[in-house]
């Protein structure tokens, strides 16, 4: 029987932690950073947990 492959787009954008949380990057950190405040860009640097309803669907794509 063939194995299921993870969704290649989702695997580039999301990761599952050891405890099972799905982590994502914050928006607005890709370009046009020059006019954004340093405080804002530092805040956007950290990963955050995906919302629970979305995380349920994302785990299906990542497995």
C-alpha cells in the first residue's frame, strides 16, 4: 500500500512541536522592513502557535 505524503506547501510554512502544537511565522516580516519600527520587526520575528481550529486541519496536511 502506498504511503501518504505530507503537503509540501504546508511543510514549508508550519512545524509541529514535540508537545503537538503547530507553529507558524507571523505576517508582515517579508519585505518593506525599512519603514517598520525595530520594535515591530522584533515582535514579528517570533513564531506563534496556530489557532486550534486551523491546527486540526494542518496536522492532517503534515502527516
